[in-house]
C-alpha cells in the first residue's frame, strides 16, 4: 500500500512548492534528533524527510498522484541517515546550530592529555608502601619559546583564510534551497591564527618530547590494577597548555610463599606427622611481622587452616590489616630407622580400628588430588 506522503507533511494534494517547504521546515524543527531525542520522533523525522524528498521531485510526485509509490522498490530515499537527501546533515547544522557551525576559533593553547605508566612491585612493597623513581617519556614545555611557539619576539598572526574566525563558510544547495555551512579552517585548523616564524626547537607547537625522572610515592596496601594519580605530571598541552595527569598503575609480582586475596594472605606450612597428631608451634616469616608463631592444635588434619588475625595486608585507606591463613601440609616421613619402624608399627597395631575405618572410607569413593597443596592453593585464587 502506497504511503500517504501528503498526510505525513499535513498538506493537501494541490499544495505548491512553497507550502511543502514551510510544512517540512515546521515539522523538522519539532522532530529533528538534535531537538527531540525521542525514538518515535526520530523515526517520524525520517518519514517526513522521505515525504518531502518525494513530493519536491515532479516525476515522483506525479507517480504519487496516480496512486503509486515511487519508493515501493527501494529505488530512492529512506536509507540510513540523512546523507541521501542532498546534504541534510549540513542543512540542519545551519537550522539548529549542530556540528561546528559558528563556534569560533578553538584556541591555540589547549590542555594536555593524561598519561599512564605501569609499575611492577613485589608483595612486600605493596604491603609497606614505597617511593620509586620512574622514567617518563612525555611532552614538556618548550624552553626555547616557553610555550609561545614563535621564534624570538615574533607573534602569531591572524589567519588570512578565515580572518581569525577559525572556520570557513560555504554555500551548498539542498532540498530547502541554498544554505550556508561552516567548517574548520584548513589553513589554521580552527585556531584562527598562524605562526609565520615558528620556534626552531618545537616547530611552533609550544612543547617538545623529553624523558624525565619522577618520584612516585606508593601508599601501603595497594594491589593489582590500582592507580596512583600524580596531578599535572602528564603531557603539556599544545601551545604550552596546562599538563594533564600521570597515572601509575600497579602490577603485583607473584610471591614465592604467599598468595594474596584482597587484604588476606595465604601460605602453606609443613607439619611433621607427629606434630600434627600431638600439637606443636610453627614459625612463619610473615610479610610485615617477621617471625610469627602459629599454634597447630593436636589432631590437626592435612589441609586444615590455621588463621592469625591482623597479620595480613594493610587496607589501602584505613590501614586495618587482614588475616594470615596457613594451610597445613602434613609431612609423612620417608626414611625410617629401626626404632621409627618399631614405634610406628606399635602405633598402627594400637590404632587398628582407626585403620579399618580409613580403609572403609577409601573404598566408599574418596580420592586423592594430584599436585602439592601450594599449587592447588594458587590455582584456587588465580581464578578470582
């Protein structure tokens, strides 16, 4: 079924070109995406744009008046965007102030970009905090012109192409007639002025590339992926504009004995079989506390966890410390002398009932896991 193009614009079939244009402009001011972000309004805007494109073409309008639809087979118009309607994007920049129309020069002095630097720290440095000297390749203020970009006492001149406006205007034909559009000036690139005698050191940019050393203070408690911000230590902007910020991103090296989980630390301790059965005290070299004693209770089983409160990592902002979790690995002796064998045999005979219970449990489906306990521990936390 043919679309009602006249109805879309709200005009009669005998409407002249001037009336069509007035109707279209009135609706466009209400429905254009720059004015009305509603999805229904945007869809309607496309419809009225197609309707005007059809009715303003004498041949297509004749087909409509005969009861047909010139776009029935997708021969024209109605496509994606507004590029198919003779530069409607430029037209509405002029009508509604979109794009860069009449915005003026952008200015030669502009803020600089932020910079990112990655820093690898070990677990102890993350726990205690550290001050590091880092090397940064960045843009700094040109010491030859102090950011002016000019040579000696010369000064920038007004751009002859745009007259200092930073933009040039041109006339284009469109569905609504001839319209004036604005574009950044190709000579000064929108700045509005040109440097005829540029600085020999920076070529007129007001900044140069350089390598410099910066002292970075890393607070205690930082972790993987956290960033430390150094204000105004990033790149100097064009024309000697204010520098951006430098962000130092922390990457934590794996530790040989400890695994970190937030503010908690995990490690494994080897406990001889007899000590696990009778109870003992085990010494661990903790990250911040040096030699730390852990109490292994009598009858401790393999894989049991001994927790020491407040011996983990400090929290970044509060300084409150997490916990230290020691995972017990019961060590079974592999070399036995005659006396060891005698005592263990006597113990086995004495604990014969327990042995029968263990064998019954194994036959019920219990299985041993391969790999050391620390390897399994690392696998557990590496997936988080």
